[in-house]
C-alpha cells in the first residue's frame, strides 16, 4: 500500500501572499490545521496553526500576545516553514507512519521528482491504511475454513459488487456503528467487504454496517474480497440467513441501541460518567 493510494488529491493549498488571517478563516471552516504553500503547483513551504501560535519570541520581545498579533498581520510566506519534508507517491504507508513518528509531523505533501504537489497524506490516512490492511487476515481465515470444512479449493478475487445483490448473514446491526461507517465513508475510508460467491449468489460475510452505511449514502457498488469455491457448497451461514428471512440489505434490522463492540468511555473532570 503506497502513499498515492491513500493521499488526498487536489488538497487545499495556500499561496505565499495569502494573509495569515485568511488562512485562519480556512482553518476554522475546514477544521484542517495546516496547508502546503505553493507557487503554481510547486511546493515552496508549509504552514500550520501551531506555526502561527508558537512563533518564537525575539530576544527583545517578551509580550507573547503582541508576537501573535504581529504574526496575524503577516502573509503566509513571511512565517511559513521553507524546509518541507515531503514524500514520493510510491512510498509505502508503513514508511510514512514511521516518518510521522520520527518527525512528529501529522501531514506530508506528496510531490513528484520536481517538487510539484500531487496530494497530501495525513495521520488519518495512515490509520485508514492500517484498518484496510487488517481485512486480508480475516479473508485468509475464512478461506482456510471453507477449504478445510468443504474440501474445496477457494479462489480469491477482488472486484466491485452491487450492494443490491448481497445476501446478508447478520440480522441485526447497530445505528451508532452505521453512523460511524457513514462518517468514515465520507472521509474516504474504503475497507472492502468480505463476500462468498456461492454459485450465482453473493453471501455477505463481513461488512454489514459498512454496506448499509454505503447504501444509505446513495452508493450502489463497493469493493469486496470475494471468495469463490470451485463448486457450490452448503454454507451454514446461508441456511441461517434463509431461516431469518434475510434476502437483501433491506431485511437487516437496525437497532437504535449502542453497539457492544466499540463503546468509548466518557470522563468528566476525571470521573467516569458513562459509556457512549
């Protein structure tokens, strides 16, 4: 998995002559904390909110408020970092993660050999890469189970599937998890579904919350790891789905309770108040 697979293309950028105040307005609007600075498409610097607020005090200046106020009167090019750590598009995501760890930076411009901006990689993208890498472990586990249980060879293919063709195997999912998946999908997290193609039927094994969230968002197709037995087999999960009346995603019940699988804890003034 490479940086170009996860980077944000056409990211928001600043120009050297952009006022710092205008940049802060963009920060407030987008909730992004920093941007590459470009001339044309060539990266010439980077500026973050911390760079603005943590302007170093001059030896003769002891008024921090005045120092920050002075920074707000400047242009981006006056205070941007001109030494920029950028990464090539073919850098492996593991290497990107290690570079973030070593430097303490939360984002890197992705540039070509001439320093022209191709995209932006953030720590969120590193998390996405980690999540999407977990799925192949599940795939191999299910694949091995099918081969051992049914004494068949199972082929693995990766392709898009129509959500309307999926037969679910999970009768109940949780509203909070569906909403979380909708948020992730909007942010570009595209963890593939896990499906078994049994004859001409597509049995959804893993990814029910993601599939329903995508359907709710108006998406009709998703990427999937598809396990294809060399012959049709009798799947226990498929028989159970039939008994539960599960024929398509619309048959899944969405519970408005909280998912027991991913409950964070809320602390107020150091005291555990509730699990949400």
